[in-house]
C-alpha cells in the first residue's frame, strides 16, 4: 500500500506538499482520477481520488475516512539520551515509530557524550517510518532538554513512569514485563533511557523521587538505542 502524508485535511480535500507531490506524481506516476491513500499524521487515514496531479502541489478529494487507523491502545513517551553515533539514534527513532510511540524526547544527561542534537532529520525518519508501518499518527520529536528538566516536567504527571538504570545494587529493580503487568488499555507511559555512561546517581535519585520506577531489561548489557527499542517493543507486545 502506498501512503502519502498531508499535514491536515481541509474539508473534503487534501493537499500534498512538494515532496509528497513529487513522489506521488513523478516517482509513482499517479494521475488525476487515481485513488490514493493519505494520512494526516494525527491518526486518520483517508481514501482519496487525485484531482490535481501537479508534481509541485497535488490535491485529492476525500472519499472515505478511517479514524484511529493503525493506532495503538496506549500513549508512550520515550525520553532517550542521544548517542555518539547519530545513525544509531535515528535507527531507534525509525524502529520505535514502527512499533508504536507517541513522543520522542532527546534528553541530555550529565554523562552524555553528545550534547547537541538536531531534530529535523529524526522528524523526517519518523514520517517515513509511520507510512512504511501503516500508521496514521506521526510521533512528535521534541527539542532536546536536560534530563533534570525532563524529570521535573513529569513530576506531577500521572501514568506509569519507568527509568532504566543500573543502580549498582543499591535500589531494587523489576523487569519491564513485571512493571507492565495488569496495565490497562489507554494507559499513559513514560520510559527514560540513559546515555552510554548511564544516568548519574543524582539524576537517578531525582527520577525515583519524582515517581519513576526503576526497571531492568534483562541480564545483557544493551546499547542505548537497543535498550530503547527493547523497552518500546515490550510495551507494544504487552498490549497486542
């Protein structure tokens, strides 16, 4: 299935931007009268008929709408520290989008080796992964924020909040599977994953004091991006 994205549906019409129009008309050779599938990035898919096959600005008439198409029965925020190799972080963004995530927050920790992160490319990767995985909701990729500021922003927020941290034996941890046990559909979840050098003890302490539950992902030592995808997948599998 070929899927195109339009930032919004305007009444009974959709308007593709230049990139989507060029892909639709020049690459896939769609012409006026063809049926195409368009998602709005907010959860709705529409079956449409192309009314203008301009490669710079194609438009289509909406024939049928499908709300909550390809969605998941939970809300997941992944707060993950950027890693030295940005390609690895982009791999996480792609795979988490395919599995099911709502918000991705690059968090900069005291031990982070990458302290500058640009979101533009990650947003494009999330858009491509959304279409490839047959989803209609585009994850939000937020601007970078410090770990401590992120923790503070979540202090009064409800839902299940998890932090993956070694804790070196001083704090009891449970598995992600155990933490998710009995969690009902519609739940709000936040998962924090640290940098290569892990969170600092102070960051971990602040997280626990703010309601984050310490969890582990098994006995293997995982890279940051692997841990993030593993955690997102555990949530996905819990609800299917």
